[in-house]
C-alpha cells in the first residue's frame, strides 16, 4: 500500500496504532498507541512494551522501594514519557534501563536542584544504558527510539540529588 493523504479530519473511536513492517519477513511490530489514557506504573519493577506503553504518559508512583523500569528493544519512533505522579518528594529512586549495554542513551536531562541550582546531566553517548532518578521531587523524562540501537533522552528532574547515567 502506498502513502495515503487525508484532506479532512481522521477519527478513531478508540486509538491509533503506529507499526513497523519487516521488509523480509513481513512481521508487524507495534511501535506506539496514540490517543489512549496514561498508564499508572506499578510500585515494582516493570518491563515495558511498545504495545502497552509507547506513545502514552507513564505515571511513576511514589515508590516503596527503588523501582526499575526496563524499556523494550529500541524501535525508531517509539516514545516513552515518564512523569512522577507522587504527592510528595520520593524517598526512593526510579531507574530506567534499556534491554542492555548495546542499547544506550544519547542526550541528557536538565537537573533542577531543589537547593536552587540548575545543571545538565548527560549520558556518555556510547554505553550508558541506565539512568537513576535519585529521590525525586518531580520529573518529566522522555525517551525516544532513534533506531534499533539507540534511545534519545531529554527532560527535567527535580531533586536534592542529581540523576546519574551508568552502564548496567
């Protein structure tokens, strides 16, 4: 099927799904669901999927322990937006990791230090596959699949302790 152009509004009573198709096998992979409500993540370690989580706001709770959120293998165009949903500064950390060190972050986040300083924290761009959001008071972090290897990361983190990129 070729490109389709619409001159009027395109409507769906549910959601839109973006997909990618493997040129060899014809396999369809869901990249994102657009138009669905936010997902409240559990207060536990969570493995994310494109079908359920990409294209939606991911509400991260005030954790009872450090929670690790594992991204799926990168697909160009997948988008994961993590927003802190706690009602007070968290005493635990949110850790967002890729499937492994061969899938890494490019970019960084703006650190809004609750002691009134602003700085930037960057990944090394070649192996950092984990970001730890330390005892956050708030954050809004977006992670975008650039290709089948890398994720672009950007956003803001508010805390008394700087976020940290690392290898897994």
